[in-house]
């Protein structure tokens, strides 16, 4: 009976270098001020810092499947994969270039010796200003079992939590729609669907609870005739731990959502809820009274010993016979 270590991390502005030839002129103009001083040595250090944490996941074996967001392109993601080569993993990349106005995307790094990416889809979210798509990848294990994984990076709270809430509601509706479509296309109400990402809302917010159709009670999901997710992050809320901190308050913005088939085991996989954790290695945590993530940031507040403004999260899945 195999177990798989899955993780997600908002790696905070993993941009290509300031004058990258891989960036469009329009995006270069948009990001010019933001990327001032983002040189090759700075990018290399950022990659090194991220890789040092990824290499410690899963007891030093690295993740079997890692979702990431805030990456600009496949080139920088390739740098990250190269930086974790000492793990001797056969890591591959699943990524789409989207029309996000800051040029940042969602992607997956996965061990091809464990998973095969059979199909991938980039689901567009209808919003006046372009935002990150939902990235769906249909993975199969060596036994042929299907695991559908959806990466999310919903519109941010910049501009005010409640003023921007409608955008995340749109994203929640989009996720719920494709969750239902996946079951229809697969002709299977018990298909294994794992949604992960930075939702920029907490489990109790309307975008997740009412529109993405996420519940906190297992039985509400397993007995429902309609499509629902179980949000596995509710116990984390009770511990006072955040994946992101704002004004010294912990927020659980990064989450795992699992389908009925991942709870009952009828999909061929079972999520292990008690395995969920927020990864906070000592060097990642700021000093002082509030254990916030140590940001890498950018000029003029660059910290070459930082990592990201989010902590990674991890979940184990078990493949059933």
C-alpha cells in the first residue's frame, strides 16, 4: 500500500531576472519598478533558499507532488527543479502560461517515477483584470489509478478583503463547476479530486464555504448527493497557526480540499487528514512574538536569508488496493 507526500507552497514572487528576454514588452513595463534589482545572483539565492526547504520535506526525501504559485514561467521553475537534483528524483513540470496581469502562474512539480501527467487543463476565471487560471492535471500512478489535482491561486485581498471578495467568489464558483464536470466526464461520483492552493480566503469565508462548496464535516461530504469538498484545514485554525500573517494575525489562506472519493477510499486513494501540517522549519520563522514566515521579499526590503511570505503545507495520500 503506497503513500504519497503532497505539498503546496506560495513561493512569493519567483520572477525571472529584471531584463529577461522571456518576458513580453508589455509585462516588462508592468513589472519594471517591482523587479528593480532582481539580478541573476538574487534569483539564484532565492532558488537556493526555496530548494533548501523543499529538500527537507518528507523526511529529507522531497515531495512526491508539489504545487506552487507565484512563479513567472517554466524557466524559473526549471531552475528550482535543478536545485533539488541531489534528491535523485525524476522531477517533471506541469505548467501553463496564463494571462495574469503580473505574469505569475500556478504549476506542479511531480516525480515521474510515481506519477504520469496524462492530461492538463488551464481553466480560465472570468474577471475584468486577468488572474491566475485553475490548473488541473490528471495524474495516474503506476497502477493506473486516477488522481485529479487542481492548483489554485485566487485573486488577492489587495484593495480590501471585502471589496475584493466577489473575485474570489467567482473563483470558488469556477472550482465547483469543474469539480462537477470532472465527475461527469469520468462518469464517476467517487473520482479522487484534490484541490490545493493559496485561496486568499480562510475556510470560513463565503468563497470557499458557499461557492466552492467546502464543508468542515466529513459526513456532510460523504453523504451529499451534490458535489462537495472537505476542507482539511479546519483543525489548523484551532491551533492558532497561520500559513500567512497580516498585521501580526495568522491567516490560513493555503489549503487542501478533498473530494468524497478521497475520504471513502472508493477512488483508489484515501487522504489522511491527521497528516496535514504547516511546515515551519526554524530558519523560516521570524523572531519575536509572532511566528510569521521570513520573507525573501524584494528591493528595498530584500532579505537574502528569507524564503517566502507563506509557509508550505503538506498532506499524505494513501493508495488503496
